[in-house]
């Protein structure tokens, strides 16, 4: 059986940050992982031989919807039990108002965070539903549910994906599909965050991305005791349900 044929978990945004932490944690615990990202994961060179039997990486630009379609089609009907969405494009530079957000930034950020992920989810739903216990985990953000001045493109993209996944959850709940949307209540120290902070910035209040990776693994391993829904992730690893309106 080939490596793609035995796949069970697909992770986006595998090259750095939370996505990288999730891939490393799952692969180190004998789960087979399909990892996608624009650029190769930084750990691939040193760990590829160690994880060769349970890690397959593919270059994929989520802002290219046609490429996402092609990638999803290449997986055919292979059994994918879980889809973890952790790829993210925060936008250009420092925070700035909607009036100065360029067309290219709107297209790239929404194309990556919303359109690319939505296409991937929609094309893989049949595989996820077929297992009878499919799981989607979206590493979301507070900007998906609260105002975020200066982050209009990022906020719109995350809110859009949040709403799309709530619709998917409602459509497929009878099929046993569980959709988790995780909103960390803390900042993680990722490579991208480090680049956006000034030299000498104090990261003592930030958390290790491995914390979110541990939560994701726990949700994959749970005996269905944690129902699908939106959860606030606390620094101690606990999950608090986030109340959302279910009707007018």
C-alpha cells in the first residue's frame, strides 16, 4: 500500500507555526500525515528519513483554487479521517485600515484562508463522511468572532471560513462528522509572529504552538466525548465552549 493510500490525517500550513507543530506531534506518535504548504517544512530534511513511512508532504498554494482542486482530485477516494486547517495568511505588514488594503492583499488573504480551505473541505467531504467518524479541526482566531480593527482582510477570511464550517457541521452532523473550531486565547510564538514583532520583543506572555498541537491530537483521539463546536483554548490546554447563536 502506498503512502497516500494509507493516509488518515491531512494538515494544511505544515511549513511553520501551529501547522508544523501539529504535523510533528502526529507523525512522532505513529499517525500517518499528509502535509501541505507553500514551502517545504523546515524539519523535512532532518526528519524525513525518520518519518518516511508516515509523512508525505506536497507543495500546495491554497490561494490557487485550481491547484487545490487538482490536489484534492489526486487523492481520489483514499480514506482521510481528519482534516486540520492551520494554514494562514495574515496580510501585508503592520495593521492597516480597510481603505488602504490593496486588491492583491484582499485576493491573496481571502484566497488562502477562505477560498482555498473551503474548496479543499468541500472536495474531501465524501471521504470524511464515508469513515462514519470524520473530523475537521480549524485552527481559528478571535478575529473570526470579534471586531479586529486594522485586520479587515484577515478578519473577513477567518470569519468566512468559520461560517462555512458551521454550515458543513449542520449539513453533516447526522453523518457523524465532527467539526471543531479552536480559538486560542493566547498568541503562539511562531516564525511568522517573530518576523512581525520588533527586535527585542518580550514573548514571555506567548505560548508554544505545541500546546495547540496537543489539543488537536486529543480531539483526534477522543472517544467522541467532546462534541463538535467552537471552543476557546486556554493556556492550560482546557477547552471552553464558545456560545454561538443557532437561530434568530
